[in-house]
C-alpha cells in the first residue's frame, strides 16, 4: 500500500503534472539554515556550527530526452524559463534560475553530461533573509540530478559542486557552510563542521528540551553575497593570512594575536581578530552544548555579535537593534546570523517570552523608522532528502 503523500508534496507533484503534462520522476527537498555560531570562518578553513531549519525548498523534476531545461517556480514573476544545458555560462541566468542552472553548469565542469529536464520549484525559506534560500534550491537540485542521472556524487562532492555554482556561476565568493548544513543537517542537531577537511560531528541541539526557543528576526534588509562587502572581508582575511605567513587564518591562535597586531594595519588586524576569536567561540559553544546544554551558550552568542559589529564590521543598525532589543526583553543570547550587511538575527529565548521579544522588536523597529521585521521560531531539522 502506498502512503498518502503529505499535502505540500502532493501539491508540488500535482502542480508539476498539470504544468508539464505528466508526473515528475521524483520530488526532493533541501532546507535553509541558521548558523548558530562561526561566521566567516568557513573560507578561513575554520569551524562553523549551523543547523538545517524546518523551512525548505522542494523541487519536482523529470528528465527529458533532449538538452532543453524548463524551470518554473510557484511564486515570483519570472514565469517559465526555457534554456539549453549546452549554452550555460556564468552571467547567462537571471533571478532564482541562477541556482538550478549554476548546479547544471558546475556538474558540466566536473565532466558530467546532465540531460535536459523540467523542474518546478516551491520554497518556504524566506528570500533574501540570510537563511540560505539559494543554497536550499541548489542542494535540492543537485540531489535530484545526482539521483536521476546516477552520477554517484557523495555529500562532500555535492558541497564542492554547489560552492562552485555559487562562486563561479552566480558570482558570490562564499564558503561551504550553507550547503553543508542543508545537505548534512539532522533533526535536533547542529552540524559542527571543520571546513579544512569537511569532517562533521552532529551536536545535539534541541532548544525546546532546554525550555528555549530559537527566534529568527528577519530585518527585511536584503543583502547579496555577490555585492562587494562579503568579498572585501574575504580579501582582508587572505591578506592577513599572507602577512602572518599561514595557509589560512585557522592556523592563527588567540595567543598569536598580540604579535599579529604589530604586523597588520588596524582594519586587517580587527578582521583577523574576529576570525581567530570566532573559531574559539565555536569550539567553546560545542563544549558548552555537549556538557551543559543550550541554556549555557547565550554569552557566546552575544560575544560573537559584538565581534561582527566591532571587528568584522558586517552588522547594520537593524541587526544591532534586533539583538539589543531581544536581549533587553528576555533573550539569553542573540546575534546576527549569516554573511551580514542585512538578513536575520537570532535570539535564544526562554519559552513563554517569545511574544514579549517579538512585540518589543517590532515596536523598536517602528520607533526607529525601520521596516517591520518578521519574527518566527525555527527548529533544527533534517537535511536534504528525496521525498518521492
Ligand atoms: C554566507 C556564505 F554563504 C557562507 O559561506 C558563510 O561565509 C557565511 O556567509 C558567513 O559565515 O552565508
């Protein structure tokens, strides 16, 4: 007996069938992510601690017998986009289609001959909120194409291929954190990733069990990692590593900072100090979660935010206000999450205080003349998977 499909799943499958004329070969899902701590450490070969969230992109896909690709999303104004696998090149795609087409292009760069396909995409990961909606699409698509073509890629290969899609096709010089969280996430866990060798340890992280809720505050300040801010931070880190004579800033310890301050200009030193102290905070957070639980990581989240605001300079007034207000109204720790310059903050909040934090943040934003933020809870969820 076949189980009754979940409503969302049967909806995307049914919509695919009515648009493209027959049922998809399958449906795949990949979640967005929240980074608990460890920001901009991934491309410095350091440590990160993200988790997959309970919001995901779904793709229904059917392979075709030719090289035509037809793409449609359930939202947005882009309509049906039709192209050829053979003509893809960086800069050739627009809007959300950059992400699936970037994956096809990256697989082509690996020597894989991806056939044409029809694809319908649906997602409830908020767009431009710093929750990695783009990687969720890329991860769902690469899983689908890997399964359907029998390409035999492992999770680590898929992480690198989606990074290539982002870096070289989309033009965002990002690291490997977001796709690792989406592909390797696990319900009730954070993904402790060593970005030097992609080794992963799943760390139990269930805020509810500890009487807490993890609130996301989407500031509605949209950002793009293809803009200059992200790249310029990455460049500063590379300069810092070069001057200090290390392969990557991962190799600089807290004890080396005093000497580093004499070798680097003040801005580069502060960028380096953020990475070095942030790596240490990730390790401390893992230790605290493992020994004492989520109620004991609040001050580390706060310190991470201060370091991003003052040393790495990637916060913005909306993020700072979200963090300060949620802390003043009961959150035990708060920080911006993701690449910065906008997007979302997170606030670890005792159960029962969610409404107070939400109301206070909305009021503070109104008083400052900022756009009304979205405030909602997320829970650590499973990573990407085939649904049907
Ligand atoms: C973005 C990037 F995609 C990640 O690779 C990471 O660098 C993050 O910003 C900052 O920690 O989400």
